[in-house]
């Protein structure tokens, strides 16, 4: 069975500091991985997906199959990045398996 | 994104009561999902539906039932609510395109069972 692990419940960083939200997965097949974000009082929305290899709001994430990781990174954190971040795995059956989430708090 | 709406947005009910949460979408999507969100546990899938005639159990379906009344409507019912069903419930939709994994979420329904 697939599993997504986000080891940090809460991550606090200062504005301008680099950010790395960790995500590790367990899946026997070829994974599709995503990061979703939930800003305060807003609905959950897709931030980025590994297959598109894009940068959204300065965030990037690289799939490392050897380490089974999909960490989310941003070189310089902004206050508006404060939110709940969920890593998700799609095992190919139109479902998403979510991690437990990491709350990012950017300190001014 | 007002294309996925949920009613009610907040509900307080008592143990043993039957309650229905409703989800409507104007996105024309085939797939619809119900999740619950609990602090520290993330989002867990309750039920999902690929079309009106296709309904599937998710990770935590016990104590819940669903109805897909139309392509645009997917309701979640708690037949006899219990306090540990207190949570934030999200509906989500997605297209039927097998290469499209993005799900679009509703605003959530905060349910409290006393």
C-alpha cells in the first residue's frame, strides 16, 4: 500500500530564509506526486506537481526516486507563504493519498 | 473557486442524529470525492465516485454513506452521528481524464457532534 510521510507537523522560518518541507513516500510503482496548499480560511488547492517540473510562487520540488522523496523548497520565504502544506501521491487509480501535512509559519 | 460548493458550511448536531452534507459542482467533472480533515491526521478519503453509477469506499467509510444524485451532486450522510466524527469535511472534484490528477476542493463543512 502507498504511504506519504511528512515528518514535520510545524516548521517555523524567518522571512527571507530558505524553506524545505520534507515529503517521503512509499509506493511500489511509478508515482505521481503533488503538493497542495491550504492558506488560512481558503480551500485546499494544487501548488505543483512533479511531472510538470515547474516553479509556482517560487516553490520547486524534485522527485528523487532513489530516496523516495519529493521535498518542497523555496530559497527565500515570504510571510504570505504561511499555510498548511500537504504532499500527495497518486497511485494511478484516480485517487490521492495525502500526508498529514506541515504547517509552515514564516516569522516576519 | 466557487465551482465547488458545500452546504452547510457549519453544523452542530447531537449524537445519534442523522445528518447530510451536500456537495455541488458546476465544473462538469465526472469524479467526486469526500474527505475528512482532522488536526494531525491530514486528509483521509471517505468515499469517491467516478460517475453516477460508480461509488467506491475510501480509507475510512465506516459510519458514512453517500449518494450521487446527478453528475453535479454528491452527498455524504452520517446515519447516526458520533462525537469522533467531529471534523472538517471536504468535497473535491476531478475530470475523467486519466492524465489529470488535480482535484478541486470545496470550501469545507465544519461538523461538530456533541
